[in-house]
């Protein structure tokens, strides 16, 4: 992974953009239904991102991806501290996305309904590095669709765990007023 310096607006230099194959035109972006991913949680494996960690309880490192013609740009936001790295698609060996079933109970039309949704774990595997991320339930489906884009599809290894469904305690937190 290559560290990338961005300007104050988060824009790549022309040199870095060209290194990763260049940007898509506006029409290509529309045809692809966008080139940016939803936010997920960074876990480990990228030295530049690990430098920003302070081991403060409750600090969450959010990452999103931007697809270029031959690369992925990873943008980290850790409490308004930013970092950016890029991966060339031809150096990326595989993208592993594992879905874990989560049983949730929600009120629908006045009745409690049980539904199975997914949370995930994502890995980018390069020759000497493996970066790990956590995908929350709300972003799982849109992230899965993001990695099914033409440029990324052949690298994606997607599976659903055979473990029994996990329980979602989000509804209890809502009842207690802890989480809205």
C-alpha cells in the first residue's frame, strides 16, 4: 500500500491519480452507480493507519474507498485525523468478505418481527500485507454490491458463515434510551 498525500479538500494529486490508473469521467461514474463505498470500520493491517491509533476507548476508525481505474484509495477518518493510502488493483490478490448472520427483532406495523441480516468482516490481501475491516449491519449489503463492480468482482471472495445467527441487542439499547 502506498501512502498518499491529499490537499485540504481530500483531493489526490495528478501524479498519484495517474499512478492508480486515473480517475473515471463523470459519465463513467454514473454508469458505475458511483465509485465511493459506504463507511466501514478499520481494524488492522495498514501501518499508516495504525500510526494514528491512540488506544483511546471509544475511538472508531472509519474508512471508505474510492475506485480508480487501476486502484482503490482508502481514506481513514479517526476523530478528524485523516490518512490516505492506495492499492493498485493488480497488486491486490483478493478481497475476502465474510457475512455473519444476525437475528434482529423489530416492530413492524405494531407487531414484533424477526429478521436475519448480516454484519461482516472484510480483508484485503496483498503479497506482504493483510488489512482487516469490520462491516456493520447497516452497510453490509451496499458494501457487498460495491465489491461486485466490474473492476473488483474477480478479486472478491464472498461467503456467509455457517455459524448460528448472532443476537442483536440493539433493540434493548433503544428501549433503555442508550442508542437511537
